[in-house]
C-alpha cells in the first residue's frame, strides 16, 4: 500500500511539472489583474514628491546658451550665417577702417539712432543678435581675422564692429557719433592690417587727409629750392639795380653838361 501511495505521488509530481498551464479565457486574456492596478495606484499616491532643485539665473542662462548653440549647430543655418558674414563683413572690411566697440546693455530701438548716424557717414555696423560670437569665430577661422575674433569675440563679450572709409575725416566723424552715444565704448581699431588701441585710433582721426598731406610735403620739399633760388638770384638783381642807378646818374650828368 505504501508503494502504491509513493508511486501515485511521484506520478502526480511528474504530471504537475510537465502538464501545460490552464489557458486564460480569450475574453479576459489581455486584462490585467485588478490587484496590479491597485498596487500601482497606491505606489503613485504614496510616492514622496521631491521638489526640483532650484537653479540660479546664471545657470539658467548658461543652459539656454548651450541649448541654442546645440540647436544652431544641428541645423544648416549656421553654415549660411558663416558664409554670409565672411562675404558681407570680413571681405567688405578689408582695406577700410574697422572700429571695435563694446555695446553696453540697451534696447534695440535705442540702437537705431547711432546705427543710422554711422550709416549716414558711410560706416556699416552688423547686427550683433544675428551674427553671434560663435558665428564670428567660425567665419574668421583660418583667415587673418582669427586673432582678432579670438580676442574680442569670446563667449560673454558684447563686441560690435563698425567699418567704413579709412580717411581720417570719416574716422573722426564716426568717433564723434560713438562718443555721443552712452551705449558704445571704443576698444580699438584695425587699418591696413594693423591693430590700433583706442588712443591710436583717436590720434589717427586727428590726421589730415592724403591730399592735404601731399600738398604739405610738396611745399616742404620745394621750400629749400625756392630759398636757394632766391639767394642765387638776389646778387644779380642787386647788380642790375646798381647798374640802372649808375646809368641814370651818368645820363643826368651828361644832360646837365
């Protein structure tokens, strides 16, 4: 009897291991157990709410700048801006006077006054919000403007460019507009591939134009020759005057005799 019981238990255990599980009815096959939904609801309700970590204004600005940089690099608009800046600014500024200006915080409407004034005397001023510092550095990479871009267009700097005729008179007019604006500070300039400080730019603006300088140079070169010619011709003139006077005297004596 015990053998029969042991054999029956073994058969039941083997059947339990090898027998297929009972299939769920087709209508209820994809429905979850109500206990699972209840447990999820309890976990969602009882889970502690952790307040977000406060972010400073500086960190928020840095994150926004990084997001805009990644967004710009992932689009094809960056290559378009770089090519446009090279054509309209760097190539156009070659051979002209380039003024480096620091733009103090102001409203966009307030910048129209000095932009229009500079445009009236022949100076162009690209818009900073369109050509940001990363765009300027990319456009100047591999050109003669690269040291200038790395120095004045680093992240966080608000540098403006104004380029126009290299005549001292035009530069003087541009400096008058810059000095009259409370939002612009002169940092330096570039002319004929030479970097100038703010003091050197102001000294350059005080120079005379090229035609006046040439006239003064010609006058200075001709002055010694004219002086020498005057010295050489003076004895002959004095001799002629003396002979004329003597001839007059002799003629007067002959008439009286």
